[in-house]
C-alpha cells in the first residue's frame, strides 16, 4: 500500500515538473517570436526614416 502511494506520488510529481518545463519552454519561445517581430518592426521604421531623409 505504501509502495503504491509512493509510486503514485512520484508519478504526479514528475508529471508536474515535466508539464511546468514544457510550459516554460513554450512561453520562452513565444516571447522570442514577439521580440523578433518587434525588432523587425523597429528596423522597418528606421529604414523608412532613412529613406525620407535622403530625399
């Protein structure tokens, strides 16, 4: 009985850890994609500004 409870407890703990790590990885990936979008937008604004000054 105690062995079964221990195994179930460990399984739940491992599931929580894996789920948390997976969620953190997905969140980091989403933040990286958002950062890339912001960077690209900033570069396009800079390019437009440079083009306007040259005329």
